[in-house]
C-alpha cells in the first residue's frame, strides 16, 4: 500500500516555523508539497490560479496545522502579479527561508503547429516566471542567512519526447537556471537545487494524457515496479529545503523510479 503524505516521516525539525512559499501549490504535486511543509510545522504561503481547489486545501489543512497556510491567488504568467505575490507572502510570513518553484503547465503541442504565441506562452509559465519568482524572493532569502530555492524540472527532456518541445526545452533550461542562480546566490548563503520527477501520476495526468497502458509501460521501464505519486517528490523537496542538505547547491535529484 502506498503511503499518504501524512504517513511520511517528516524529520526536518529546522523547517518548523520557517517561511516557505510554493508556486502552484493548490493541486497535484504542489498540493502534496504544501501539505508536507505544513505538517513539518513550516509557515506556508502558496500561489495558485485555481481558487476553488486552493481554498479547499487551506480548509482541509487548517484543522490541525500549527500554522494555517496562506493562499495567494495570482496568474504567474503576469510577472508583476508573481512578484507581488512573493512580496505579500514574505510580509505575511515575516520573511522567507524557502522558495519552491513548482508551478508548470505540461500541455501537449505539435511541433509543426507551434506558433510564436504558443512558444512564448509555454516558456512564460514553465521557465520565465521561475526566474522572476526567484528574483523577487532573493532579498528575503539572503536576509534569512541560509535560504534555499528548490526548482522543479523534469526528466522529460532526456526521453526524446516529441509531443511537447517547448515544455521540454523549458525543463532543460531550469537546470541551467538552477546552476546559474546557485553560483550567484551561494556567496550570500542561499542554496539552489532542483528536482527532476519522472512520470508522477496525478488526477490531471490521468484525466488528460495517461492511460492504464501508458502507466504500465512506464512502470515496466522503471526499476521500482509501482506508479510514482506526488508524495514521492515530497521527501526530496523537504530534504533540499532543510539544513539536512546544507552543503548541497547547484545539484539536482532525480525521482523517476529508476528510468534513467
């Protein structure tokens, strides 16, 4: 039986009381991250465009949370709105110790039909907003003294997947961004790392793209013979956000069940 978020051993005591902002934290992988940090005792603000799902998550987690999570409604394709949300999170939480750049949109798109508008929109939500969220959060992370950024990439760009070329380009770019920011912010005491999930089975994925046959085919390629869920990336994210990884920066952790 697969473990739930609440059953995971959250042994990262230094995260208790830390100001954490998570982008795209209202559903899917993001909701699992929000819940995990809340249950680790962090002060969490999450940014999302889906108001209904996000408010429902806040109510569910607030029943036994040490710190009630804060939902900030913003469209991260609007850089001014994204930066304002980061500022509001920092103000509400009394500073920031961790930024989790999770928000993404993996819509499929046919190479021969991609327009400049489609390309630019895809790069905006999957890469551009990560840069500007990090830029907005950086002064608070530097002031914290030992801040951390965790960027979510993907193994998709390593699998020669032809059905979403702008998305996979952005996910490759996130690794370049991670290493560049690590070099820039390291002297200020801020660590920057990334997580590369494999096929994480979420409700959205099952509704839009994944079939039972497709899931089975990927599991067959994995060393671990089970479907990966959002909870599988929670532990690595908590680790990279916490002082348990204090000597790590400019690195990435692959969570793909052993596909690569």
